[in-house]
C-alpha cells in the first residue's frame, strides 16, 4: 500500500488543505478499516482503487475514488480529488484528461490540468425538495445572527453534496459569524442538506466563504470545493473563491463553465479546481 501526501487549493506556498491518496490497498481493507485509517491519521483520505486491488474500477472502466474524513465516509470531496489528479498527471504518458468514479454514488468526474492547477469536471446535481423552503429568518437563526439583513435569499444547490448557500454583507460579517452548529446539523440531517456555506462578495471582485457542517468549530473546513461548485451553479457563472482565513490555511478555489457534449452535463459542464502539490 502506497500513501501519498498532498496539499490542495493553496492560495500561497505552505497553505492549503491536506489530503492523503492511498493506492494499492489490500482487497480486505473494508470501509470500516478505511475509516479507521483516516481517523488515526486525522486527515482526509481518498482510496484509489484499480482493477485487481480494492473493489476494482467503476462500471465504465474508470478508476474509483473512495473518500474518508476522520469522522465519516463521504460521497464526494473535491480537494481530495485534486490530490488524485496531481498524482496521476505527474506520471509519464498521462493523457490530457482522466476519469474517475466515486465509490458511494457512482458519480463520474473528469480530471484535467491547466498549468499548475488541476480541475474536476462535474455536473450539477438535484437538491432535496424541502417541504418548507429556507427563509432569511431561518438562515439568520441558524447562523445566530437574529435580525441581520441578508443581501440575497438563501438558496440550495449541489454538485454532489447539497449546500444551503447564505450570502452575508461583507468579510467582516463573514468572520464575525458564530453559528449555532448543533442547530445547523439538526436542520441539515432532517432535510438532507450538508450544512451551510456562508459567502460574501469582495471589493476586488472575488468571493469569500466559510463552511459550517461540523459540531466542533475546530473542524471548520479550510476549503470546500463542493460548496464552491454549488455557489457557481446558484450564481450561474464561474468565480474565484477564497476560504481558510479562519483556519489559518489560506485557500483559493477557481470555477468555470465549459460547453460539453456529454449528455450527463446537459450541454454545460462545471469545472472546479486549484493548485495541488506533493508534500
């Protein structure tokens, strides 16, 4: 078994979100053992399964990626997918694009490289049909900002992990947030939504965000690629998104839309990417 350490979505040298890519795992390394592996290392881990190891490749012959955070198995993790891309494209003879399939949902992801950045191409996904649409009052309650005026209505979007997207006025308001994490977790579990992504528009034209889906504030994400993708889908355009100031791991995520002939992409593909480097 080979373990590769990478850091992803770096905004500057030394910053970013760490991930481990594990190749050649023994066939009997089941999900419980993989979860224990990630928990012991306290790092996001992605197991790269090929024909002849793990559970093999996906149904269409592509490699399969199986994501584990220290506390749970995940259907999709984009910073770990960037780590896989950096590892595979560094090898001699790598093609211009590579495809992988996620282990839990069979979602097809197409990987590419553009200079020093790596990108994951994926399609927007359905969001849960809520009996009661999220309101500004609900968002303010969950974010523990009663009475605060929001610049836009909260909305749901997903590229594989549904997010409640809540815009706040500026970066000062963003970093002043002290949300009700148990209430967010309870609401998300009841509605099939993976937490709140609070975001704002910056004066320089970029965007900035924070992801709230853990009970422990210490576990706040430094970069949330699926949230960047969801925000791009909600806004309808590509963006440059900054994250990680709260965790002291400055991250930079880039997204863009491209025309696609893939039927699954409905004529328009979303690319989410950024830097990824071996440690």
